[in-house]
């Protein structure tokens, strides 16, 4: 009888420890963009340890031309050039542009609101492509009426990055060998998302046998996967896609994907719907309700095309 009081608390302790470890496992892993938090508050003129990570982040999404260091070379600060940690004019300008794109206060320094936006999970496709900011509407093209005025200059259209009218009947395939936990229903998720875009565009989509030729190809990948844009583990970049007529759409295999997401899971349906926008030629939108807005929170669902998305695809392909 005397041992009972000892066994009982031990059992409770064990149970609590087990529960604690289960809870820990279901929580998100380290955020690849989490380094930004330690840089909060930095501004022009300062020399800050780790600032090259911010520069690399901004370069990755098109806001800075020059990588302070090449992606695969940095091991210590010794290998950085002397200006890599300096908050210079061009970094301030890049942050200002980022703040305009995300409708934040344009302060030019790394304030708390900017850090909060930058650390959200996002699409890996850049906001600025070859110097062209896809998130800012051209002031001379306030309407979407004429493709002539839009082609190559609009928010959405980008010269040479749309499907020619001879290729509106697109075929697609899904790389089933790469499917991951939570993405078991990828086929129906993709079919459903393609249908939503088809309703507002001249496209038809037909699935073809895996391994055959197709216009579009969907697959999951981990880390470096052959296109020079390595994935970064759980959080950070969720996926990326190439503009027409490339057709590749890649998803980070390490995310907590789900087609019915809980608090710490990423909604596969929302991200696939977004990525298809790129496959068809759309850039990122500044409208945070739009499917083509670059970031999405854990557990958040954006499964319906919004007015901004519909106007974009219709402007690009001149359908009404
Ligand atoms: Zn995107
Ligand atoms: Ca990731
Ligand atoms: Zn890729």
C-alpha cells in the first residue's frame, strides 16, 4: 500500500511528459524567416550582424539586384564583403518598395509591422521580376479594358509570359511519386483549382498519364531540387511556379500540408490555387484578399478567386 502514492504521481508525470512531447511535435518547426526578428529596428547607416540575411531575403523576392554573397558560399561572416552588413541606401530603398507593396507605413527601416509581414509563410515566386514590380499597378493603365494598353505594362501581363491562343487547351500531370503526408488528395485538389481558373479564362485542362508530355506539371520537392531555387524546410517558402510557357509548379514537401487544415497546417487547396495563377501568367497582387497575394497564414483558407484575381486573368486573356 505504501508504494501507491509514489506510483501514482510518477504515472501522472509520465502522462504529462508524453502529452507535452506530442504537443511539441504538432507545433511548427523553426521559421526559416525567423532570423528577421533579431534584425527588427535596424535602419540606414547601421552595421548589423546578420544583415546579409535580410539582403538575401529581399534579393530572393526581387527587391535587391545584388546578392551580398552567393547563396551557397556563406559559412562565416569572414567570407562576406565589407558592405554586406551595412544598412545602405539601396537596402533602404528595397525596404520602402516592400512596404509600398504590402501597404505598410513606408518608413524605410525594419519596423515591427514590416518584420511581421516578412516572416509570414509565402510563395517563392518573386514580387519583382527582372526589375518589374508585379504588385504595383501601372498608373497609366487604371482599367483592364484593352490588352494593347496592358500587354507588357500591366499589373498582371508580362510580355512573353502568357500562353498563346493556340495553347488554351492545356494538359497537366501530377508527380504521384513525390506526394507527401496531407497531400494524398492532390489530384482532386489540382482538378478543383484548375476548374476555378477555367471558369474565368479561355483555358481547358486535361490530366494526362504521368510521365507523358504535358503543358503543366505539379510535384513536391525538398531542399535543392534542380531549378536553382531550393526549398527551405517547414514554413518560409511554401511553393513556387514558373511563368508561361514553362508549366512547372513545385511545392515544399516539408510543410504540414492538409486539405482540411488545422491551426498549424497549410491549406494545400489555397496554395495550389495561387500557384496556378502563376502558371497562367499572373504576378502577385497587392490586394490581401486576392488569391494572388503572396503570403498566407497557417490554417488560413483562400479557396475562391476574388474580383482582383478574376480581373487579372480576364485582362491578361481579354475575356469578359
Ligand atoms: Zn506566388
Ligand atoms: Ca518551406
Ligand atoms: Zn522548384
